[in-house]
C-alpha cells in the first residue's frame, strides 16, 4: 500500500532552492574553491522532514552538522564536494529511544565485569532500526548493582533480603557495578550515542510494580534525596529517573533531581490526578509508558492519564508521555485516544528487554526471569507483561497504522519529541540548520534503508549497497 495516498502532501520546492541551483551551476563552471576545508556532502533526490513537513529539498552536511546551503553559496561561494542520490527516500532525524532495557542477549541491569561491551553491542545493533541515540534503562535492582559492594558480613547466606545477580561472586573482590560503566557517549560507526541512563525504579509502587522485583522496591525515608543517592550513588551518568509521585517526600526528590538537570518521569504508580499535577509543579515532565503500570482512567479521577489534558499545570509547562506501540502493551484505540488528546507530547519508546532480537524461550531482565512467547515477553510463569521485543522502526510503523496520523507525526514521535523531552531539540531530533547530522533514510513504507550519525554512514541495508 502506498502510504502517501493517505497522508499529507509533500511541499513543493521554493524559489530559494531554484536560486541555489542556478548559483551551484555557475560555481561548478568556475571551479570549486577551498578544497582544504571540511568536506561538504549534498544528499539529493529526497524528502526532508523539517518543520513538521516533508520537503522536496536537498540535505547539506559539513563537519557532522546540517548546513545552510544559502550561506554556503552566497557567503562562501562553494558547492558540494560529493553528491549522494537518495532515490526519492525520506530523510528523517535519527530515532531516539529513551527507554530500552537491553537487547540481543544483553541485559543492562546485569552487573558484569564489562557492562560497556554489552551497551556497545546494543548500540551497534539498533542502528539498523534507525536509532541514533538512546538511554540505557536499568530496572529495579539492589544498591549493590547500581554502584557499590556491600560488606561481606551483611550479605544473606541464602535467599533473604535480596536476590544477587547470578553474575556476581560476592565473596570475591570482583563485585561489579553498573552505573559507572555506562557513561554518556557520542554516536558514530561504533554505534548509537548514549545520552545518559534511565533509572526506572526502585522508588515505585508495590501495587503497580509490574515486572519489577518486589524485594528491591524502596520508599523515601526522612532524608529523602539522600536516600536516593544512597541507592544510586553518583548521578553523573543519569538522564531520567522514573518514580511514583505518591511516595512520601517524592516532591522533595523531584525538585532536587530537576535542579540537577535530570528528567523526572512518573510511572509504576497509583497516584491520583492531584498527586500527579503536584509532581509536575515540582518539576516532573514525563510519564513512563502511559496506561501501563498505573491506575486506569476513571471519569471521576483520571489518575496520571489525566495529565494529558490537565488545566492545572504551570503556564508553559509541557508534559511528555511514553507509549509502547508494539501492538501488545496498548490497544490501538488507546493509542488513538492519547494521540488525539495530546499529540505534541507523545514519545515512542520500545521498552525493549534483553530478548529483543532473540527467539522464544527464557531470558533475564535484571533480577527477574522473562519468558518470550511469540511477540510478547512475560515475567516467567505469569501473564505479567515484561517489556517489549519490538524495535523502534516497527513501533513507528505500528503507531502510524494504529492512529492514522501523518507520516510526519509518526516520525517526530520517535525523534523530535524525545529530543524536546531531554532539552536537546537544538541538536537532536531535527534536521534544522546547525543540528547534528544524525538521520535515517526510509522508504515509503518507513523501512530503514540507511542510518547516518554526524553525517557519516553507519548502517546500510544489504539491498541498497552498491
């Protein structure tokens, strides 16, 4: 099916573009200058997602950033050093996944000697799905997994206070921790960039814990923010924290995290709408996988879901919400309701578990065992959903089909909106001039043909290779 027959028309080229073409021809005849300067790439025969519309324009890249061709031509009198024909494909900003627990057999919440190699493997493999940046997500774990080794004498001899990750030998000196091993890292040929860690739990509701192990859940004690630091350790590598706003002293913690520039997300919660609104007034800006692991919408108290249309938020405050559009976590009707209520805040996430890219069978997720049956992952021995095994590009296509939104809206939900959530919209999630040249090349059915980071080809489909 041709998706263009059902969505908004492509804008025609404007006079500026034709004027640039004429100047380009003149400069080519006179010969280019400045060969010693940075290489200029011109991507032609494409449709660029820019300003919420698909434009028939060329994309210009230099030094890893999107280039304004008018400045190149009229101020520098230069032309492209290299042209690449995109065959009529769509060029969209690279996808950003702010909630991914692992994949391809790698569990970010498993403490090992070399967590970094696992993160690197996932970073490399998700390039084929158009993801250029991501937030490795850690599910509820004991403090020892996050940042520190306990005193040997305080360890339980058998199953007791907590379950120890099987990769850890607590009686040796090789107690491995996770958070310090996942630094922020730029993307490139090695893989997608790491924007910072998403800590989902352990400060969440017992009733709505989902796949999070109850034994490790925590609440805030009298020292509030210090309790959080005692659990996580250093927050240097942290970008997002998911917590339940109904927990005592949570608003103190939200304010402290926000002051550090860390995004606070509301999730795994039984909060009513009033508590959720108060959390937003304290600084929270995100909702973790809307509809899942929270009170269902009720007409007298819509709970966290009510934030999408609340009129009690601070002026100018914009709430974002994650959606797992895998066809399993959320009914298409619920996707449509959320999108139509607040389209500008929708952020597609995969919530992918280590079983992503693997087959049926049993796999790990932090301290839990997960069982994959077909297209669904459950906590082993239950029917409790445990993350997703659907990659981002598939989520984009399913979201488009389920909601009937425009192609532009579906692509922005996986790029611009997560960038805005993290305050990165000047550099990521956009193809505006000056932004990082992270983009994905897609065909009309939104299948990924190639992925670029900083203007460099980092993945290409086999059938498109020369």
